[in-house]
């Protein structure tokens, strides 16, 4: 299953080292998406909780839509930046 959720947004984690000193690390783009996804795991939030339900599609539907569009078109549609 595939779907679209909120676009990636700059996010800020608040990790701390073994002494409690704050280690601020800022993320944007795909990095922000990954940090948000992993943070959601800790809070019990599922991908489906953030997905736009009307965007959900089966593997076959996704392949039909994107198999000829190309990587650049897919990345643009999902708000991702390619190197």
C-alpha cells in the first residue's frame, strides 16, 4: 500500500548525550521525513494516521500510475528533492 501524507517540513530533534547535554540537530526534506517517521514510532503513531486517506493505493495502482512517469516526476509529486 502506498499513500501521501504531509509534505516534509523542517523538523528539530532534541537528543541529549549521556550527561543530559542537549544535542540539537536540524533536518529538512527527506531527513525530516525520516526523523518524523521514527519519532512517530516512539509515540505510537502509524503511517496511516498521517496519510491522506484518499491518496492510498494498492501496489498495482501505484505501478500503473508511476511506471511510465519516471523518477523525477514521482519525486516532484511527493515533494522530494533528487540529488
